[in-house]
C-alpha cells in the first residue's frame, strides 16, 4: 500500500510538469488555432538552455529560469515572425494542416540541431541541494516538490495575466472569436504574437524544470508533445488552471497504472484517457 | 462621411456585390433594406475591413479604408455590431464592454463610455458581472450595441439588431439608436424589420441581388408600392 502511495506521489510531482508543458500548447492552440507539434522540442531547448546556463554561469538551477524564460519568449517571437505568423493568415482549417507540417519540420530540425551541438547524451542538472522530506511515511524529493510548486506558481501567474492584463483579455477575446476581437479594435496579429511568445516561454520554463528534476536529451521532444497533447484533450481549452489539474490527473493515472500493471503500461494509460475523453466528453474535463 | 463607390465584392468565385454606390452623411440614420442573400452583410463586412472588396472605393471622412486592417478601421471611428452579435460569451458583460474600449481612440473615453452604455441600458449595469452567455437574446443585443459604442464611434453600423428578439426589446433598441444618433453618431442600419427601420431612418437604400435597386427618403420609401409589396407583405399593399 505504501509503495502504491509513494508511486502516486511521484506521479503527482511529474504531473505538475505535464500541466506546465500542456499550458503553453493549450494557449497557442486555443488562441492561434495552430497545433505546434514542435512544442516538445521547445521544451527540450529550454532544458538545454537551463543546463548550459547552470554549467557556464554557475547559477542556481532554479534561478536559471530567470535567464531561460526571457530567452524562450524571444525565441517565440522569432518563431512567430519567421514561421507561424504566415500560418495564421490562412483560414482555421488550413491553419491546422499547415501548422502540422511546419511543426513536424521544425521539430525534426531542432532535434537534429541539438544532436549536432550537444550530442545525443542525456543531461540533467545537478542541484547542490537534494534529499527528501518524509511526510506520513512518504518520501517526497525536495527538488521535484519545488518544481511542482514553481509550475503551479507559473500557471497561477498566467491565469492572472490572462484575467487582468489588457492584452491578456485581448488574447482571451481573440481565442473566443478573432473577428469579433478585430471589431473591438484589437490588433489580432499582436495577440497571436503575444500568445505564441508566452507559450514558448512556458515551454522554456517546463524544460528547465524537466532537466532539473529529471533529464533532457535531444529526443525527448516527441514524448513531451504527446504528454502535452493528451493533457490538452483531457482538460479542454479555455482554462489554464484546468490544464494544470489535467496534468496532475495524467501523472497520477500513469503512476497508478504502472503500479497496477507494471512499468511498460505507464505510457498506455495516457492514450486510453485520450480516447475515452474524446468519446465521452470531447470538450475535455474543464473545457468551455 | 462614408462614401462607397462602385463596390464589387465576392466570396471566392461567387460575386455578391456589383457596383454598389451609397453614402452616409454626418448625423444621418441610413437604413439598408433587402431580402436575404442580397449582400447586406457582405457590404457591412467589407466596410468594416473583415472582407477585402474586389473593386471600388470605401472612403470614411475622406480616407480610403481599402488598405486598412479591421482594427485600424475601428480606430478611425467606424464600429460594426455584427450579425449574430458575436459577443465573448465566456466573459462578463463588463469585460465585453471594456474590450470595446481597447482601441487607442476609445481608451480616454472609457469611463464616459461605461456611463453612456449603462445609461442607455440600465439592465446591463445590474448584470455587469454576469457571463454574457447567460443573458437573453435581447440583453445580448444590448451588450453588442454597448460594446460597439464603447469604441467611441462616429459612425455606428448594425447588422440586423432586431433578429430573434422580442418585439418589445426591438422597440427599446430602436429607441436607443435614436438616442445614440441624437448625440451626434451617424447610424447605418441593416434591418429585415422594414417598418422599424424606416420608422427610424432618414434615408434608405434597397439592395437586391448585390445591386442598389432603389434609394430615397425613408418616408417616401414607406409609400413606394414596390417596397411595400416586397418588404411589408400583402396586407400592406391592400391597405
């Protein structure tokens, strides 16, 4: 029993990162109607950016977020101007198709670039502090707990940004109805740019936390894209807090199935959830 | 104020408007009548910048709108209440109105805008914290008009504001348009409810199959046999 509980705790901890990874994908998909399948590769890049920031500048691993997130925002601006800004000129159905092509191409290119620059080795950031706290007989790794709390804080911040900031409201309006947003005087292209940059910034933050608590390598991209996609379908569009909870649900469900049926089934449960939610509740648990 | 000359518009290969010429003067209320599919919505969407015309010119206070993005047309003082209202249903009444004041021209007048909208539609003030999708159709139409007013327009265009709304609320919305107009805002109104539209407007155009088929003072059109037969029904003709 306590082994199961321990597994579930670890599942919850990684679930927070699933939620953070999915938030960026969800924001971009919800606002631009563009499915960025290279989102996982952006997470991978964030992981490397954090790794090198820590290795070269000697920063505390968590403090490296202050470097990685701004860099990711800039990368997002660049990718929007260079690639995705052209996609959003098409109507919404065409956007999905074109964004898949561009996303897969971008993902492959980034993967190859990462292998070339940093080899295919796994890297993870070693924290100067470590250990676990013990709570009710359960051992909770401090670094992963901190990552979960940071992920939660970032999601909370994003929620406030979208609820209160002038352009946050504009982004939500654009997500609901871009033509109506134009008619209220919102520069929809700028709302797209901001949403894409924020989505990429979130990917950078997720990558940093992944390489701190777990590890990064050039090939983690697809896996993280899939996890994020499952969470987006699970949670539905429109609520960042809902997306975060969806990530926790996936993390716990994976841990439970791994404990019940053995490790190899960990990956299956997400896909089962994906199908079940699509059949039973297509707009997701928290979708609007 | 608004001058449209020889406007052609199309969706793909389907031509919707041919050679439309019309104008709206400062302080005027002008109605645009016509059957379904005549191209009325296409005309409004072209003026608002949601659709690029094929040919012809749209000028607003002397400036050619053809090259402007839709959000910049709002900034020039031209607002559209679109067909079907197109509100942000997941947001509150207050948030919808606030978004109306997003354009730079509207930001300094935001407080006055709220006062004006809540003055016109006291119901909305009571419901300012409610989600728009929980409101009735008539209340939603008030939010739509209010959101457009928040942009601080000099010309307000409305696409069938009476559609799907109880008759009592139609009268109330028409009365609010008259009041908005008295404050100096020109109104360009597309309406299926011809009686209500001609009761309000100074002038009107009739659009049929993408062409202007007639135009005149509202009072004259109300007496015009063709208009009566086509838009006011057989009872009106016999009368």
